[in-house]
C-alpha cells in the first residue's frame, strides 16, 4: 500500500500545481424569439421568403470553435427562431462565397455528411442534457439526444420533424419545423432554454458556433447561451401509435429426417407500439407483441478466456431514453441494467436421445413491455421499465413421429427503476436504481404432446432434458450515485455503489459460485469457498473518482472501484468479473491552439493497479498515448504501455491464481483526411511478453470511398495473431488432484466488414453489410501447471515429453508418471470457426416517422479443418455451403394524435 500511495502522489501532485491554468468566464449570449400569433406559419421549403420570418431579427456573429477557437470563421452564419403553440420554427442562412463548392453528400439519417448546421436545445436547462437537430445541405436529417454534458450523443433518438434546404448565390439556406411534442419541457410562464447553433464548413473542416465555447471548457451543454421569449407555450402531451406488420420467409439447408429443418419456414407477425405523453416531461412507451429484430447483425467474435462478450443494444424500444437507465458503476461495460438480457436466447438445453430432433426457439418472446421515462423541469430524471417474457417450449420428436415438449426458458418478469435529482443550480445530482428479475420455476415439466394428461409420462425438467434448475429464481440489485461539480464545473467528484442479492435452489447458487465471474472454487483462495448449501448470495460494488474536467490545458482524475466476490448482476445487468479492487489515475495535456503542424493534439498518461479481496496484489500497468490531427487533416494516434506485474484469478478457469510474464504493448494508427472521396486508415497494435510467454499482433486497414454523393463504400479487413505458450486447455483428475493443462497455441483470426450505402434521396436508402470471419487455433507443446505463480516461465509449467503424451482418435492420452498406464485423457482442442453474416436493407421513410423495410439477411456458420490455411476454410465453409436466408418485409405507420 505504501507503493500505491507513492504512485498517487506521483500522478496527482504535478497536476494539482498546474490546475491554476484556466480561462475567464465567457459571457452568455441571449436570443429572444417571438410568437407568430396571427401570422401565417412559414412554408418549409428551404426558401426564407415568408413574411412571418420578419417578426424577429437575425442573429449571427458566429465564432470559430475548431480548429482555431475564438477567431472569425471563414464563412458567417445567421439564424432566426419563431414559434406558435405547436411548433418551433428555425431559419438558417449559411453564407458561402463559392456556392458551387458546397458539399451535398447524401447519407441515411444521422449520417452527418458534407456541409451541415444544427441547433442544440437544452429545454430542461439542466446544463447536462439536450436535443440536437441537424440538417445537411443535401437535406439529410440528423437528430441526437445529448447527455453527460456532451460526452454522449445518442443517435437512436428519432423524433418527427420537418426540414428543407436550398442553394442560392449567397450560399445555402434551411428551414426547420420542430413539433413541441418532440422535445420535453416543464410548464412555466416563460421558458428559458439553453441554446447553441453549430455549423460545419466542410471545405475547411471548420466548426463555428453562435455561443463561444472555449476549447478548455468543462463540457458542451453547460456552456450554451440562452433562448428567451417562449411565453405561455403549453406543454404538449404527446400521443403516438405505431402498428407494424412483418412477413418473414426463411430458407436453410434441409436435414434428412429432421421434421424441423425441411428447408424453409414462413412467419407472419404484427404488433403495436405506443407513446403517450403523461406530461410534457414524462412519456409512457408501450409495446404489445413487439418486433425486436435487428436490421444489422452483431459482429462476429470468439473468446477463449471463457467470459461473455458484450454486444451493444440495437433494438429501438430499448435504445430510446437509454441514458436515463444507464448505471455504469465500475469500468466501461459493467452496468446494473443490460437490456439485451430481455428477449435473450433460451437458456435451457436439451439432451436428446438417438433418433430425436429438437426445435428450440431462437429468442425468448417478449409478451409486452412498458417504459415510463423523462425528466421534469425541476430536475427529476425518472425511468421505470417493466417487461414480461414468455415461457419458451422446445419440441422434441423421435423417428416414429412421437412428440414431447420441454421448457427451455421460464416465464420471467423484469423490472428497472431509475431516478436522479439535480440541485445546487444543476451542479450536483444524486440518484438511485433498483432492478428485479423474477422467474417462474415452479412448473418445469416435460409434456407428452400425444397424451398431455398422463402423469406417468411427465418428468421434471432438469433431471434429463435441460438445465433450468441451474437458473436463479430471483435477482435484485439497488444502488445510489452522485456527482458534484464546482468552480464553473471545472472540478468534480462522483461516486456510486451497488448492492446485489440473488436467490435460488442450492444447485443454482452453487453454479453461481462456480461461474468464471466468481470462481469460489479456486483452491488457493483464502477468502471464498463453495458452499453447496447456500440458497442466496449478496454482494457489493461501486466507485469513487474525482478530478479536473475543464479550465486550462490539464485534465486529470483519480479514483477507485470495487466489486466484491459475491456481486452478481447478470440476470438483468452485465458483470464480467467480480472480486476486484482497482486504483487508477489519469492525466491529459491539451494543445489548445493550432500551429503550422497540427490542428489539435493531446497527450494522455494512465496508471492503474488491481487487488482482490484476499489481499493479493494482481496487476500494475502504465500507459502513455498521444493523438495529433495535422493541419492537412491527416492524423496519427500512438501509444505505449508496460505491465510489470500480471496475475489472474480466472485464466485457469477455476484453478489457482496464475502469473503471466511481464508485458510491453504498443499501437500506431494513422489515416488520411476523412473528408476526401477516398480515405484510409492503417493501424497496428501488439504486445510482447517476457520469455516469449505470449504475444499479440493486430493489423487493421480501413478503406472508405465515395465516388459520388449518393454512394459510399467501406472495407475494414483485420488480421490478428495470438500465439501463447500457456493457453488454458482443460483440467483433469490426476491421482485425486486437479491437473491444469495448458499448451502453445497458434491462433489466427481474419475478418473483413464490408458496407455499401446508396442513397436515392434522404428518405430512401439501400444499405449492405457483410462480414466474413475466420478464427483458427492449433495447439502443440502441451504442458501442465507446476508452480502457477513462479516468475520463471520454465518453473511455471512442465512440458510433456514424447513418452508421456500420445494422440489417437482425436484425443490426447497422457501417461504422466511413465508407468505404461494412461493417467488421463483430454479432447483435441484444435478449432477452426468460420462465419459469414450479411444484411441488405432497403429503408423508405415514406412519411415522417413511418417506414417500410425490405431486408435480406444471410448467414453461414461452420467448423473448418484447423489444418487448413484461413482462405481454404473460407472457401470450404462459406463459399461452398448453402447459407441460411431470411427475407423480411416490415411496414410501420406512425399516427401522431
């Protein structure tokens, strides 16, 4: 701990001394709008010629924000705002002395290509959140919900609004009509909103703003100017109803004798989504028989460490207002609420007999869901989500046509409640969260479909058919969080804590203790052990961090987070690993003014150390990174790191604590100007360990080409090498003790995502996404763990010689004591995983908020020959195989009442 304290002083003392470097407060600008009253509303055609615009004055005098902050921009901009009881109207005049050079690149919604201008509205005036409406010179809309004072811009928010643009000899103009029902604000005689207008001048890659925001500002929303003059506008109680219909046709390779895989399948589905404004601040979202299908497939991935893989949420119901439910309490992924648990793949498995076939649902049906969320004028953020998922049944049929059914996912209720309150002039907030997952595990029987009333044929699910008995019956979590800012938000202190409690059968809780997340069975752990009689677990987690977020050239923070061994969140949250305490400190230096060499640059340094709850000092790491955007808009990122101490409690997957050799790592990425019709990125990151224990090489190429405004193509191939002399293979019994087997693995992975976007117009687009993925691992030089914490690799493991290990029938036999008798065996771990996923989507927003999708999805999964090279596996397992195809038509109509 003495060493740890020295590190904290080393990182924080210099930055505290330099914290005096700050800028003076920038004067807030105010724009005063006026109501239309009896004037005719402007026609939204992009031409600002209506008399209704004349009731207010233009405002301009924009200031350059990037690259040379607080200087006059290359081209000026001005705007007007008027309103009535239903809409806010905005007119823009974007001057350009060379209008023929205005960039009118098409993209789908939220593409932000070419020249654009946007308005940001902090309607709550909380100085943390806002609504952003962007219009490009080509007429493409972009809309985002801003949170965390500009650190998070959520493009999944898709309100209904109207816009048009026009190019003339002075530049380009735009008109915007925003329904007041689409933004949230409280009831007040006069509304005062935060206001910012931001323009991108594409040719110079220049940003100019109406309200100056210094480069050293502590955030974005907190620095807005103000919009005044909104008098007696009534909060709009939004009511939207959106029915949908989906037809789906699937084709797949037929399997002889399998009645469930005869080659094709047709589905017809429909449902209803509704959005009801309880008040203008708070919205109730309802869905009945929802379609939660994703337009884009998850990226391919494979993990040999045994941990789950995090995938981002893409389903519209869950992504809207997701910032309110966000409760990240430790690192970037750990979260009390992870919405992809709802509607997950069924967790039960079926052990079939010879001659039996199984039809298992792909996803759990969500019977219905409701979400009540929003933020009030006086600073209350509220989120409540309730969802019910169906009990899922798998059908088993034998060769004689007899059928029975088995439960593979129980009827489950999910609940999330989230609340936050701003106070201290919006400089402080406190909040809390509560989640609950409850499963109905009381009716887990196999059903004889031919004779469902015969008790003799019923059998408890879990004894033979599946593993539902290993599911926890209930899971609860709760937490409190806070953040306090002071000195114009330049400094902050924030923290949170989490308490979890899970209950279930003895089997379920024992399985929880043995999961890789917890590893209670670790033989050298002095603080945990598996208790087979427990029926519950209670754990805690949290963090405390403080630092400097604005003012001057320096930024820094330091803190600690922890996750106790018993913490369990994975019923409705995401937790990769428990049993960790981490200390961290970061410092960043910003180069605020451009030079003849660069437009922007910064240097970042980080240190962290980890411990477990047994007092073991597991890791320390140092990292230095630099970023530079050159004057010609090319860029470079470079980083170096050193890990002098690396211990892992999980690498042997239930075995003892393991030591890795010291590691050094580095990365280098650079790329060309992204504005050009053709741009590229080249990158490498890799690591090397002492005694060549392991290494990592990743080569990245990203190519982007836009031959004309309506078409863009991107290709992103990646190649990875992961050689490791001590890759975990398995553990076996040897004379009554566990023997942990590792080996030298040669793992190579090749992938290449391909995207093609063709935009017929801003509301009609065609998109293609495809990704072949191949990962191959070959194992050799098998060894067993001798002294898992030895510094010398040769003492850590002992290699089997040729007289001890033999290979036959795809399995290895080991005669460790050389007495001529096989002591144990294990399967050949070599693998070759091959996958191809693609989506072709035509999207037509035929009226604002209503869409038609035509989708063709294709997928192939295969297990190649590990002895083949990667491209041969690609040919054999993807190009030569019949794919699974899905053809889908989805239509929605959005009624706004």
